C-alpha cells in the first residue's frame, strides 16, 4: 500500500471500519524511522519528531488533519492542495496502527499559505514629486501590503491605494507591491511597475534675439532630471526637440505674432512636465522706396512702399525732434510746421500689432525750400550798372542766386549785389533766389525790371 492515500469522513453514529487483519509476519516489520517531513505548498520542509511506535504494530499509515478533514497516507510527506491564499492552517500529524484505530500522539504545526498576487497595479496622478498607485485585492486573504520603491524606500498600507511622495522630478522609479499574511512574514508574489515622475517646469523662458524671420529662445533647466525639451509653435502642429536650453526658431513671417511652448520630457519620451509658453511678434520687414514727392518752405510730403509680411502701422520721426512722434497706417505722410531752408531727416519704421516690436528704420534727408526774399529794390542806376538790395528771407538760406537778361548768373551770400557791364538804356530783369545749403533746393524767385541810364 506504499504511496496510497485514503481519506475518511466520519459520519455521526457510525463506527470506523476496521482494517483487515494481517499476518503476524506482516505485523512485525522493522521499526519505522521516527521522523518525517511535512511539506506544505510554498513552504520549506519542516522536520518534526514522533514518538516510537509499539513493536507489535507495523507503521502502516500517518494521519494528517487539516480543514476538519482526515487524510491517510503511507508516505512521510504530503502535498495539500486547494487551500485559500493567505489563510492560516493548523496541520496535526499522528501515526495510526494497522487497525486504523490505534493512533500515536499528535504533532501539529500552524502555517499561513502565501497571499495571492495583487492585480491591476496602475499609476495615476503623476506629478513632479509623487505618484498615486492603485491595485485590486488579491484572491483569498491578506493582512496588509508592503510597498517598496527605488532607493530601498519601504512602507506599508492596508488600503489598495497609496500616494508616494518626496520623489525627484523626471526620474524613473520602480514600485513593488507585495501582499503579506497576518503573521507579518509570509509574503505573496511581488508585482512591480515602473514609471517616470513628471519633469519639473522650465524657468525664465525669454526671447533674446528677434529678426523678421526668426526668434531665438533661451530658458533655464528645470529642477530634477529631464531627457530633452519639446518645442511647439501654436500655428504649427509639428514638434521640434532639443537637449539644449536654447533654440533658434526660423522660417517665420515678418510682423506675425507667434506663441512658442517649451515642455521638458523624461527619458521614456512620453512623460511630460508642465508646458511654458511665450508669445512674440517677429520684426516687421523694412519699408521700401522712401521718397520725397513735394517740398515747400514748411512741409515735406513723403511716400514709401509696403514692407513684406505684416505690420500694424508706421512710426515717423524727425531727427531734430525726439518728442514729436507721428504715426500712420498709410504709406504716405505730409509733415508740416517745418522751417524754411532747413535740412530735416525723416525716419520711417514699420511697427507690429503689439505696438512695440519694430522693424528696421529707413531714413531720408531733405531741405525745405528757402523762403522768398523780401523788398527787392534797384539803387544807383548808371549807364552800365545797377545796385540791387533785398531783405533776408524767413528761415535759413545758404546763398542767393542772381539771374538777369541774356542768361547771366551769379551768386552771393550778401543781401546786395552790384551788377556791371550792362548796356545803356536797356531794360533788364533781375531775379533773386534763395538757395539751401544742399546747393540745389531753391526757394521762390523774386524778379524786378529796370532800365539802365542813357
């Protein structure tokens, strides 16, 4: 009967069946070994000591009791199945004689089965310094859960959730959960999950250089760890990446408002920190073909062509007037209240819609016309000469240009001039014009006619 296992269930009011009598020879075997091994699933073998059997009985069976059941085996070990995980069982082992009635003194041991494995371990609510773990109860029993994570940090909880704090941003942590039985030592199988904390937010995002087609961004590294940075423009669904703390965004349009967003990303290339954005206009492009189309003694009319790209308005400034700044949305402007015969420099700058981002400035210089001379008179007329005098014009002038009949010309910086070598008795027309310092911008001409003497 070696290897045979027989289970008996006692019924109320019944007597236990006696085993068939064996021959005397068979009832006197050599004395059995007085030790045996109890093997329980998941536990190391535990050696127990039995009292010696009586000499006249052969050791035909050992009875083990568990879960209010009796199991009979002729072996010195048994594997007991179908137990509840995490439950405490008491196993009593005693020898039984061949009559299946006479038994020796019982020895017992109490053991916990291993708790079952937890299920559906997940990571939720990830921040830069914490993760929230959830899991489902294991089948069977358990007393509490043991938690362990990177850097040999441990803790315990009786709940099926736990918020782990004081973590470092952008670091990969492995979190392990183990169900523990009520003896606080028997542990089930461990389940682990790895996850990165969110990288921290970048700081001090700023624009350090702006052109008509590019923006140069710089920022400071976040606290903790990060693998790279993701860059995105709100008008562009494609992402750029860099491992540096600066990036030159190119291929932009002039005078356009762009929003640039920077996000730190962990080494798993999916866990992202908080996004930081900054908006900036590119510089408007330079105006073209600035010119002066009409000049008077007190005004200058300017025209120019639109720049490429976008602009909101144009800023106009005279170099002699730092406080009086004019603006227009047109591509022309009439500047008034100027002084005659003065050189002015007019500068035009395209400005973006934020009213602060300006394109390259274009300037042009021009003199206003000198004013007209006053009170031109002829004096001291002879047969060959006349003496002219006049009053200074308002404003500025450089010199006077004189012109008379027969296309004779001359210049003077005085307000008088003696014209000679004339013919007696001839009517001459004398014209005076004030000229600006550029020697080309002329005021209105004043003429006077007179005969020489006979």
